[in-house]
C-alpha cells in the first residue's frame, strides 16, 4: 500500500499526488482563494465627526467612530485614549475589554457597543459626563495580523447650563446697599455682569469663581448699589458659546436706601477722629434696617402656606408663628389662622401632610391646592417643613416634596423657603454643616428654592426672635426682590 503525504496549507488539507477533474480543481482553487481572502484582514480607515461632540454634564455621550470599509472589528484592537497611549480611556483587545491601565476617573463610565463591533462600529459610550471630560480623544484601531492601523481625533465639548442667578442682600455698605449674585453648575465658565433698569452695565467687583466636586463653575459677583432711577438691578449670566442667558432682578424701594442728613455725616467724621465711628455707624444702619422692616410690616400683611410630609412639624411651626395652639398635630383638612405677629398682620394656612413612601391620593392633592383659597389672592411664601436629622434625606422624600410643591404652580419655587423644624436636634452644630452632610438631593432642592432656608427650634419658642427673623426673610423675598405673591388664578 503506497503512502500519501498530506500537509495543511492555508487551512486546507492537500496531497501532492491528489488528482482531480478540471471542474473539481477549479472549485478547489476558488475555495482556496476565498479562504485566503477571509484569513487576511482588509486594510481599513478610521472615521469620525469633524465637529466637536457636545456632551451634557451628568448625561451619557456617544463619541462616534467607525471603520471603512465596514469590516468586523471583533478581532482588532480598539483603543480610546487622550494624551498617554499607555493610559487608555477604554481598551478592547483579544476580544475582551481590558481595564488594567484605564485612567481611574473613567472607571465604570466607558463601554463600546459589543453588537456593533462586527459592523465596524468602534464608537465609545461615556457615562456620567464630567467637566474634566472636555477635550480631545483618539480612536485608535489596529490589526494584530497585518500590523496595519489608523486613528481619528474626536473632540468633546462639555456643556452644563447652570442655575438661575440668586440675588442676596448683604446689607448697608459705603453709602449704599451691598448685593451678591450667585449662580452654580456652569460649564464652560460664563460671564456675570450687573445692569441697571435701562440695561446699562454697572461697575462691580471681580467675579469670584469656584469649582464644585463635578468640576462645574460656581460664580459670585458683588456690587454696591445706590438710589436712582427705578431702583431695579439685574444680574445677568451669559454663556456665549451655547447662547445661554439667565438673569434675576431685584427691586429695592427708595426708603431702603440710607439717607444720612448732613449733620449725621459731620457727626460720623468727628467720631472717626476718636476711632469709635465704625461701631456707631454699624449700629445706626442696623437700627435703620429694622425700622424699615417695621414700616413695611405696618403697611402690609403676610400670607403663609405650610407644606410638608406627616410628622414633619409643620403644624407645630404654624403654632410657633402665631404664638398659640391654632393647629392640631395631625392636620387632615385645610386650616387657617390669623394673628398679629411682631407688628404684622399674618395669615397662616396649614395643609394636610403627605405620606413619605406612598402615592398621594387624588383627593389629598386637590385638598392641598384648594387650601390656597384660604389666603386670597395668594400666599406670599410657601414654607416647606423638613425636620432636622443627622441622616441623609432620601431621594424619595425630596421627590415627594417637589411633586407636592409643583401641584401649586411651576412658579412656586420663587416663593418657597425650606423651614428646618426641630432645630434643637442640631445640638450646637451649624445648620450649614448639617445641610452639607445630608446629601445631594437636599442640596438640589435648596438650589431650586434659591437657597432660602430658616431654622425653628422648640427651645426658642418664647423668645420670638426666630419668628421675627423668618418674617423678615419673607419680606426681603417678596418686597426687595419684587416677587409679590403667588397668583391664585394660575393655580390649578
């Protein structure tokens, strides 16, 4: 029996002594050519967009990248990197993702599209976009078999539209009133400027710029304004790259500006020589501001609505404001109380509380909105009661608060103050430190309220200071910022 030598070539079993017909040989040659074409990857090019990819901060972005011709990338190396080739943003090699040397800030935030690799799609998914993700990326694709490779630069522009500016009044200074404008959550950094009622720019101090933990910009700009014209002042935040403009306006009644008689100025100059002018001036303006609040209180009343979950302490807060037991501890129906408080006529409306972990029944939702009819033509302030604890405020609790506030109106945020009840639980801790450690959901809620909040403690009920300070904060909000009251016709 003769021996036949066999050997493999290009994946086919071939014998030198193999004999075949013409048609059989032709088929064998075609099969051989087809197999050869399949075993050697085609040359390819990498393509991506010429324009930058705009990625919204906090959202998901896709950095497009694909091969032409549309050959499979399943057996290729796909490497996304920034400046350092050896420190990838994402690496796919040997048919798997390799996170060994991945840049730490991208851990858990990157992925390819596994089902699309066979179509030549090597795009990168980038989750939870941060400000630091802004810049250039390189999509690098390489064949192990032929050592051929190509790459493409993809540019990413991170976009974050910040909060509405919040204007706060800092007090009397340098013969005028100091104002601060603050806005958070911007990227790239915008411009901040102050304008008068005619839209003309006003001289102001430099813009203070800070970064939050996500790398977004926090901006503050101070100004000292003096009486003149309409006494309306606008803080405008402009992000030119994305054509975004946000602004807030404050109106200051003329009586709020310091009017110092000439003899007073001479008196202060005389005191300055003796070195005692500063405390005297501070005392003078502090008393004047208090007098202006008294004048406003005598002319106008205040209408307040209390909202909060069950056992949040809102009914107790209403009793504290009115200095009597007007509301029961478990309010199931709308209730209203009136009284003279710190020289002001005050109306307080208590509403039924909602349950933290349950959907609000339809009849309770309608009750809450109907409560506003008890203080026509609408409340000046909505106090959202949240107890002071040392634990994080659950996302579900904040979501419930937002839902119930917006039952009233989308404009409700301009009139909302967070009222932290049970302030004696702070035990000497500063409320700002307590807020800081109670979680991001609470921080976002406070931002929507313009960072307005107040603390009530059951230990200071007899003093009356905490109630008077709350009423002054409400007056600052509605009169100095010209917010007025929440219109009842807009509530549905």
